[in-house]
C-alpha cells in the first residue's frame, strides 16, 4: 500500500479563528515500509495519521492512497476503504468490554457482511497469529494490557489489510509487552509485506522501524532512515520469551 501526500494542509475553524494544524506536508511511504511518525504534543502528527487513515480529509493538497485520489471518494467509499484496506490499532485498544476476544475480532467482518462461519474461522486464525489462541473466550477485563493490544491487532488483521495504522500502540504497555507488540509489527511487515505506519512519542520504539518521519508545528521536520534497526524477535529470545508463529490470516 503506497501513501503519497503532496502539500497537505488541515485547517480547523474554532469560532472566528482558523487553526492551521498541517502546513504543506509532503512525503511518500512506499509499499512494504515500516515507518514511525514522531513529534511533540500539538505538532499535528495525530491529525496527519487521521488523514492517512481516511478518518479526516485535508483542507488542501493531494492524497493518493495506492494511486487513488482520496478526495474523489464519497463517505460510503471512504468507509469501504477503511474497512477493507486499512487496519487500525489504538493506544486505548478500543475493545468492546462486554464481549469476548473472539467477538471483538469478528466485528469488522460483521460490518462487511462476511458469513458467520468464515467470520469465526478468520477471527480464530487472527488471534492464533498473535499468540492468543487460548484466550478466545476471554473478555478484555480478563486480559493484560499487552494481550488486549494483541486482540486489537488481531481485529486489525481480519480484513486482510494492505496497511496498518497504529496510534501510540505501546503507550500504555510495560516494556516486555511493548517489545512483544513490536515483534508482531515487524513480522507483519517483514513476513507478510503489510505496510505499517504508527505514531509514537517513544524514541526507543521508533528504533524498531526502518524510517522515522518527524512533524513539528505542522511542518515536515525531518525524514530519516533508521541505522541499526532494533530486532524485537532477537530481544525476546534474550528475555527467554518465544515469539509466536506468524501466519497469513485466513490464508
């Protein structure tokens, strides 16, 4: 999934004032990249992520997602893009608290009209792929923070997206769980070829990617390749944590 942003601006109206959050941001993320977006609070990085995820539209500029001009799509078409091409992972997990891990993971397929038997099979595959095959019937309050984040990653996977967007995916996790989550992202990217882009304020987490885009005051501040990329799987082995196998969901 290729992302091409050209002179993207985003202006919010607050009463009689205009608040310019993005100020002519341009860059391209190629298919199969693992990329972090960094910046201080209020820099515009979350707004940028919302634009990339088709959750918000730019005020000006051009955004091509896999070669398609997003500005030409109506709300229903944008919803289909979000459902079928993009998987979302959030810091707060956004799980339905009263339902099981299996039911949470099935939700995107329910909205897409996937038949019940296929929904269950794909949800089970997704949970197994993130090491939660033995937690299918557990509700969020019966899971650790790291396990809840893995459920949200499994939910992002079930529609077989080409792009995963994650907003501070390790922000609420302890250090071991954070490495486990980064191992999943690295393997989704390296083994399955999924483009992964996430927002983080943690420099050590950004080191698991191969590229860091820095946003400051609404502008593109820097765009740099990561030298000496950290290897989450190797770190887990040193901690005597065996990474779980990664498989194509439903494949």
